[in-house]
């Protein structure tokens, strides 16, 4: 175990995953303080630019958590997000950033336990990768 | 010397296309030459760096600097021109946002030197010689400029007053800028001298778009016959229009070629992020496998979406501490 404490930004949608985080709280389920939540109305609002900016200003990992497919309160914001960020992940590696630093998943309002699990796993994954340093040229962390 | 405004043109890491724009003013260049004195233009006129050094600070009315900054020589001249000029315009996409040379920012100096001088299959270099900043030949010390790790945009190394992207900017873009500069009509410092809206707004294929575009696959131009009337994106052909600044009068689209994004993003936008948002939003696939099929058909997203703007990308442009 190394003692590096990663900074992780999680964009969570208001209707499902933020409520899921709340649920974790109600159920007294701890989740790592490394994960800082940013509430958005829908994951469809998460412009890839937000995620880039988070990495740029010091996040070591970024998560997007939203409603399960079919449950998005704006019908298909989550599906657009899924497509956008599958493409985004591929590009991330071209910038020399390990794609494991990004994580997208669905957490429903009742899934306090799942919220705890995904945030804990993400924190450990990123802890193992170490700090992300974005320099002028791309210092590669992937081959 | 006359009292006419003095103008300079300089090229850093660029292909020469921006200089071509100046030539492409055609007979209008005669009006320009009549109105101004061109005091420094290494591409077209015989001038020495020492001539530039000898000028007074701020003596040049406007300098148009094209090209990205890849070497210490380019940085040096850019700084010198900055000192000698009242106004500096970053001219062309390389100066504004890195341009094609900045694609090299996906690699670094070490990768590039190894590939170019050692590993490339067409090389014969048994001694493993790579360029040195200093070397000695027959008792003479020879020097070369430093090759930076990063390709910088112009405003990473000097203060820039105005920006005019384009690969290259069109002669109309240039003529308008010169006209406004001569008449004193330039907007606030830091402005881009072009409209701040996306290309799709002007493109005459915009009307052909369905309200909700959906595509099930992305095609390369060689795989399909592009319909000359229909929006490229709606045909599944990547067109950078949604993520690209207007101002070129869409010559590519008129020639039935999709936009590759040479005018760069609109203000505050990251071109690649914009493009991912656009394309991701219209892919018609629900299952991971189907989404992967589309993503696999975009082999080089960074090179496609930032073909001209890597030095100004959020993930790839941070100035190296020097
Ligand atoms: S995507 Fe391309 S073809 Fe379609 S409207 Fe925009 S610029 Fe025109
Ligand atoms: S259509 Fe696109 S690639 Fe062609 S000149 Fe205009 S901005 Fe550049
Ligand atoms: S409302 Fe939760 S993802 Fe759209």
C-alpha cells in the first residue's frame, strides 16, 4: 500500500447517482474522502471539456456516474455520455494518460452500496497509478 | 525612410502557406505595398536579423508572425520582433494554436530524434549521428538552434495582440485585417479577427441536416461516395464544422471535402472536446460492442480532432517550465 492520496473528481447526476451517494450516507457507508462530488443535472451535461479541465488543474482521476440505461431523467443523456466517453477514453491514451484514470458507470438512487464500491475501487486504482503530471510535452505513462 | 506604417512578416515552424496568402492578395498587394513599407520579410526579401536588431523598439507598426515555435531561433526572433513592433498578429493556425507541427506534441524530442535519425527504415546512419547544438568540425565550432521538447504556440513565448487562424488564412481575411489595422479599427486586444461562431452556421449544407442526426457508423472518404449536397456528418463522414470557427467561406465543403478544422475552435472551446461531444452525441448505438465498432473506425481521434490545435488543447499545451 502506498500512501499517495489521489484527488478524484466525480461528476454525478442529480437524479440517480447523487441520490445514490446520499443513500450511502444514510446507510452510514464510508467512501474515500479523495472523491470530490460535482453534481450536475444529468451526465449528458458533462462536456468532455469539464473532464479535461479537471485533469489539467490537478485531478489524478475523474469519474462520471449517472442513471442506469433507460432511467435517465432526460431520456438518453446517459447514453450520449457513454458514447462520448468511450471515444474520449481512446483519445486520453494518445495524450499519454492511462485510461484507468477515467471511469464511467451507473449508480441508481438506491445503490448506496454500489456507490461506496465504485468510489473505493477507483481510489485504489488511481492510488496505484500514482500522481498524474501533465507537462508541456506528453510524458507518457502508457506504451 | 518614408513615414508610411512599417510592416513585417516572419515565419517560424510553418510550411510557407501563410506567406502564400500574402502573395495571393494578387494585385491587392500593390495597394498594400503602396500604403506601407515592408521592412522585414525573410521569405521574400533579402534582409538580415541585424537589420531588425538595428531598428528602434516599437518602430514596426504591425508584425505578422506565422508558424509555431519549435526552436530557440524562432523564439529569439519572435521576442525581437515583439520588442520592435507596436502590434503583433499571430497569423495562421500554427502561430495561433500550434497547427500541423504541433501534432508532434503527442511525442517528445527524444521519440522524434530516434525515429527521424535512427530508426526510420530509410536511414543509413551507422554512426548513430543525431543533430547536436554544438559540434566541432576542422577546429571550427558549429552551433544549431535548440530543438524544444514542445511545439509552442506564439503566445506561449511572447505577448500577442491579435489572432488570425486559418491554414492558411484566406487572402480576404488578410486584406480585411490590414485594412482595419490601417484605418485603426482593430477590436480589443487579444481578439481573434474572425467571426466567433461555428462553420456549420455558414455552411450551405446545414439546411440539409435532419433535426436529429444519427449515424450508425463513421466512414472514411475512401469508403463511400460523398453526396455533394448533404451534410457530411449526417452521412457519417467526420466533418469538423461544429467544432471549427467560421471565416473561411467553406472552400473544402464546396469542393466536396469535409472540414478538417483548420480555423480552430471558437473562443473558450477545446476543439477536440467539442468534436467528441458532437460525434458522441449522434452515434446511434446502445450496446457497448456497437459503440466500440464506431470508435474503432476513428483510428486517431487526437490527430483528427486537434489536427491544427494541439498547442492550445487543454491536455496538451501547458507551457514547459524553463
Ligand atoms: S458538419 Fe460540415 S457539412 Fe455539415 S453543416 Fe457543418 S460544416 Fe457543413
Ligand atoms: S472548411 Fe475547414 S478545413 Fe476547409 S478551410 Fe474552412 S476551416 Fe479550414
Ligand atoms: S438524469 Fe441521470 S444520467 Fe441523465
